């Protein structure tokens, strides 16, 4: 554990950020999994779930959780699955 006051505060903020980032990534993965399951099952609401998954990818990029190229690649794969 750090001894310096600023280092102690930094550890606290890092822990908070890690929890927040993990929660956002979990939401992203869940949205993508829901769409993939619906697409494989051939459900009618798959297009709605694809839009939600793409929104989650865009949000993750804007928050700096994933790189924009990864989001673009994943969105391309989702649209390929939808066809």
C-alpha cells in the first residue's frame, strides 16, 4: 500500500475506474451475446438487438474502453451475421 497521500488517492481512483470500466465492458459483451444468440435462433427482434449491440460498441469507443478499429471490425461481423 502506498504511503504518500497522492498515491493513496490514485489507488482509490484507479479502483473506481476499474470497476466502472469492467461494468461497461460487461454490458457491451452482454449486448453482443444477446444479438448472436438471437441471430442464430433466427428470431425476429435480431435487428433491434444488433442496433443495441452497435450502440454499445460506439459507446465503448467514446469512453476509451476499446479501439475504434476493433469496434468497426466487430460491427462488420455483426452485420455479416445478420444477413
